[in-house]
């Protein structure tokens, strides 16, 4: 059977959605009567990414670079640095 792309789910806070996965997550949160959390600050994101991928806290230089970067792909660049 050929895969079929599901229809986008209706959500009340469309401005929160960045991609279709977000839409599915938000639809479920709304169904459960829950609100999405605000996005973590950059140092917290850098720490979470490092701990998840390496099991170690990030180097302070990585946190500073991530926090001060202006590129829209900063998260992806940090991800690439942390992956073996």
C-alpha cells in the first residue's frame, strides 16, 4: 500500500507551528487541554543538545558561540560539531 500524506490537523495557535511535526504535537496538546512551553534560551538549548548527543556538558566556548551567533542555522552547526 502506498503511503498517504495525512491532511494537516487544525490547530488554534498556528503561529506556534514551524513544521508539520509541530502541528501534530500542538494538535495533541490542545486535545489534552495543555499549552506548549516557551522555547528554551540558547545556553539551555546548547546544554541539552550536548548532553543528549555526547553525555557531557558543552564546552563554554560552544555555548558562547551558539549564544552569540546570528546565522539561522546555528543549531544545525552545533549539531554537526557534536556528532562524531
